[in-house]
């Protein structure tokens, strides 16, 4: 591989395993980043890194991106964040003239990415999902108390931002206007009782609607501790939930890659779909270590190459060192959790934010996360999921 590949939203930990695998295959990697205290900025596997923090609106960003693609003869674009995936979908016609990428048309994208819309589609087509109510001035006055405790969820957001736990109608009426003012339209979703697993599912659907590849990640711990990003997980096999997500993608008309968050309802053991993420997840290294090289797979699908054979091995563990320490600080189960929090040595264990082969991203990204923790705005955006 001698292709020039642009990784959009190259700040997060998902950048690291994707960049490493593509670099080893001979790709020349570029990325756009938002701040230097990030994982993607510090990795040695990306040759060209461009600061886009000064670009403040989508019109300017579109013009900048088109110029960059042309001047640098970029062959492939891979989005690594929700915002860049939406940007590619919204501007698919224009950007496809300059480079190749896989992304559904915007009408398909937004009905799947919008959490309220996705839940409505799940309800209409009998896909397992939590009970969800679209919030507006009418529905908020006719809420059945049986839904509580419940989560207020902005329709368009990521990383648990705006997610707020409410226990009754009074709390709902207090928090909803504030969340709507900051994040836009919202839905109210039943809080699945604790005790069940959180399972993340990655699926690639080909141009002929065939299931090409999949991987499944079981989350042991996550931060914030009630609804956030995974910080300790393991690769597993679960054909049933893969097929459910695959059927939902076909119903949506979604071709390409998608990542699903699901949660197990301990009342009946059923895995329920929570949301669809239009890009590789932050914990994708779990799948890569298990033999599913998502970076290479996405490139081959983008270029219509014949796919290689991959052997999926379960039991590969991944921990995010930074988030694990935050989880330990906040959680009341710190000494009772499984697997044991203090076990940092295991032949099947890797770290999401650290690698001896590429150590600098850990320090840059960790300092960046610490800086975020001192931001009152950032803490407030996460606090609703920690109530």
C-alpha cells in the first residue's frame, strides 16, 4: 500500500491502532487535529498533522478540506469522529470528486445518527431497544411515571454529553429545558437496571448489502461510571447481536461501517440497541488485537479491493489507563470489581492509550484529559451521567 490517507478527527485513541496498522502497510498518513494535547497529534505513525482549530465554520472547513485533498492528492478519507463522519455524509457529493471514502447519503446518515429517530425505527421494526419517548411541550406533560428512572438524551451528541439521569417528572421538567437549550432536541429513555452487560458491536456491510466483517466488545467498566466510554473491555463472540445490528443496517439502508452501543437488560437477558456510531470506536484496538484489522478492512472496501482473510480471536482485553484511574476515584465498587482493577499484567492485555512502541501519545493525551477535567464546562457536560 502506497496510498495517501487522511484521518479526520485524529485526536482520539481510536487514531492510534488505525494509524499503526496503515503505517505498517506502507500508507502515507495525514490527519487533521484540534489541539496538540491529543493522542493523534503525538503518534509517530502519522507524517503530516494539520491544526484546524482556527477554522470556525463548516463553509470554511469544506473549502479548506477540498483544497487540502487536491493539493496533497489524498486517495482515501477515514473519519474517526462523529462530527467528521457527519461532515463527510453531508458533503458527500462534493468531496467525492476529490477523494474516496465510505459514508451513506445524509438522509440515511441522520435518521440513524439521531438517537430519537433510531429508536423510532427500532420500535417500528421490532428491533430490541429501551422504551424511548420523544420530548416536546406536549409529551413532557403526559409522561408515564413507570418510565423512571430515565435518561434525558440529546438526539445529536457524543461522549455522554448532556446525558442526564432523572427520577421523576419534576426532575425532568427542571433539567430538560436546560439540556435542550444547550444541545437541541432530546428524548427520554428508560434507564436499564444495573447488572447487565454493555456490549459494543462493529459491523461492515458491503455494497451488495452483505455482511463482510464484524467484531464484538464486552465492556466491564466505563467512565462516567453510569453511562460513558469504556475503560476496561474484552473481545467476545456473539452472532445473535451481530445479526440484529446487521438487519437494522439493512433496514436503514446503511452500507459501510457502523458501531453500535447495546446494553443487556438483566430482567430478561436481552441486548438492546442504544445508538449507532458512524465511525470506529475509541476502543477499536480491542478488535484489532483480536485479528480484525479495521483500518485495512475499511481501506480495502473503499478501494473495492478483494478482502484478506482475518481470524477473529476472543479474549483480548483492553484498558484505558487514564479513564481507569478516574473510574477508580469515583466508583464505590473499586475493590469489588471484576476483572480485578489492580491487575495490569496479563498476556492478553493491551492498553488503549499506551504502547511501548509509540509512548508519546499517552503523555500528550493524558495531559489533555487532565486539562479537560479542570474545565467546568467539560465537567458539567459529563456530570449528568454520574448522578
